[in-house]
């Protein structure tokens, strides 16, 4: 499969590069700058990402370009641009005036393949503290801004290009055009990576990989596990066995409603009520990472017990998606681990199951498009993401059945209200958080000292970045009144207006 290789130097925008290239129906992969995969015939080009480092910093990422520079098309972005100048004998120094934000292209060489269709005076997005003062003789300028003469260049005799600005962000007016020029005009990719082609190639690959083996998969009721299940079912049919565990941390009535929704999909689904098992291991646990690990360990125990009832199972199917993989990687430079993911990593030796992850290369929006291609119902595809550890990480502090019940009621009012007012599909993810504090309130003629909840609603594409939703004040007022009037034990409602970054979508 034709692939664009993206080498990550730690930029907050690296994932955006991948998403924009995939919008052009070209497959790409992100790899750490210091873990370059073998360059095969399938790799058609390489992108060098930006970085929070300066190229003149002794600790700056140093990428070995020898395996591909001059042999394959290369596009350096921001740090990638400065790095190639720096190692080639040019001069890069700290900028006297740090250019950050919007800038205008004053000169554009439209004869250059990379810049075809890009207009002068168009907006680009700068984010750098270094500047290229001088370039080697074989580096020719292809675009400039008022403050940055060397805003873009091409190396003579090579299909090597570089930009000081970030074409991957929406603020760069012709950014997508530039990236599309790179992958189509320069790398000659055929733009054939579509949901339909993904389904066809993945199902065929699963058939070859699994043959007549049995696979057990844990369903959650969410988009990822459901799409993974349908892909596996297409490949191996009744050899797929699905288990849906009620960990006592699901949304209100979710266990029964999810089981009902799967009935028409032809999947072998077994429901397991394990609420008390999870409450037991979570008793007294308050630290978020310990909660996640306790839930993950107990899930594996129960899953192993249930999977053991199915004869000759050899594989564990998982709905792991690309953001899980990226956020769970931790190397010097690229994205550091924010939190552990329950569905990323190894399994205990005693399970003796191999792992199959058909969605491992997809972002969330791509999973939805694949689900649509597979014929899944829109109500399932549009369902908001829900964390694997469930409400445990939306209850700050220790977990009890009482707290879960309170939060389930609050969450149900919030989600149902979004649907009733036609706002649900405008929100990428929404939920409620139970805070470990109590506040003074007045109900009737009595003072109360009850719990505080926070509501969270964000807009995003793939969960890598997110902005808080500007829900109507009238809506928030109505939801707050409903929660306080209908949920015993809650007397105060807050709304979270933090974006990611710097905050994460979930509170824990």
C-alpha cells in the first residue's frame, strides 16, 4: 500500500499532518524521528514534522536522513525545514522577533510543484522561535512572507522541499492544497485509500491472518469496538465471539440497551454482569492511574474467565485506534504518555491470546466512515466516545455504587437534553463529572450541603485536540435546573470551558 512516512519530532501539530494527508485519500503513518522504519517500495515520500526544540539546542532531535533524502520526496515543516538547512551548512539562529500566528505570503513560485495553485497574499500559520538566516547555494526559495524571506525552499537536483510555516493547520489558507500537491504531484500517490478500499483490504488481510481461528472481542457499545466487531465478523463469521461486560461504570441503562442494539447485527454476544467485582477492586482507590490499572486488571480477569468458556479461542480482538497508539507511545521528543490506555499494550502471559486490532491505523472520524461503509446504523456511528474505564474517571475520588448512581442520573439528563434540543450531533463528546467536594445551597427554606457536578462538552475531529462547546445559556440553565431538581444529592452544576490542550477531554 502506498504510504507517506511522517517522522515526529514532537510537534503538537504532527497528528494534523497525518489527518490532512489522509483527507487526500493517501495512507500515512507517524513514527518517532529516532525509530525510522525500513524504507520499502511502498513508502512514496517522507514528511519531517515540527518540534518544540530549536535546531541549535544540544538536546534537539537529530534525524538520520541518509536512508531517504535525495532518494524519495521529502517535505520538511518548520523544525524539519530548519534542520535540513542546519545540517547542510546553512545558518539558523534564534529569531530577534518571534513569528507566531498569521502571516501573508508575499512571493510564491507557482512553477514549483509544491506551490501550484497557492496564491500570493494568502494566509499561512507560523509557529517558530528560530529563523533561517542563510541557506546553502543549492537551496532555492519558493515562497516568502514580509518577515520571513526563506519561508519555503527546494533543494536543487532533489525532490526535497521545506516550509517554515504549518500547512497542516486550518489557518494556512492553501495548506491542504500544498500537502495534496506533495503527495499527488511530487510523490505520485494515486489517492486510492478510501473507506471502501480499507474494508476490502482489511477483511482480506483478516481472513489470511486468522484463517479458521476463533476470536473473542470485548464490546463496549461504542463506535470503535462495534466497527472492529463487524469487520472481524465479515472475515471469520461465527468464529467471532463477543463479550459485553457490565463493569458497573456504564451510563444509565446502557447494559440492556447496548445488548438490544447488537441483536440485529448477527454477532455472537454474551452479556456479563460484573458490577460488584469492579466495585470491590475500586474500593478506596482515588488516584486516577491506579483506577485505570485496577479496572484494566479486573476486566482481564473477567474476560479471561468468560473467554475460557469458549473452546479453542486463539485471538483477542480489540478496537484500538490510532490516537490510542500515539498517546500511549513515549519516546524522547514525540508525544509523551498522557495516561495509560486500557486497550493498548501487552496481555498477561496466562491469557495466551494473540491480539488482532483491525482499526489500529485509523483516526476516530475514519472509523466512522468505515462503519458507514459497513452499513452500521447512524445512531451507533454518531454515538459520542466514552472512556474505557467508564464513569470511574468521571468520579473524582473513590468509587461507590451510590456515586455511580448519582452520576448516571446527571449524565442521562445532560445527554438526553442534548438530543432533545438537537445539539447532540453538534458535540463530539459530552459527559458529566462528579467532583469530590460539597457546597452550601438553599432548597426551600433549608440549607443544604450537597455534591457538585461539572458538565463537559467538546468539539473535535479525532480527540487529539478539542475545544469546549459554546452551548446556549438557556440550554445550560434548563439542564442545571433539571439536574438539581431531579437528582437527589446534587445542589450545584458547573460547566467546563477548558480546551485540549492544555486540559484533556476527561478530567482523569
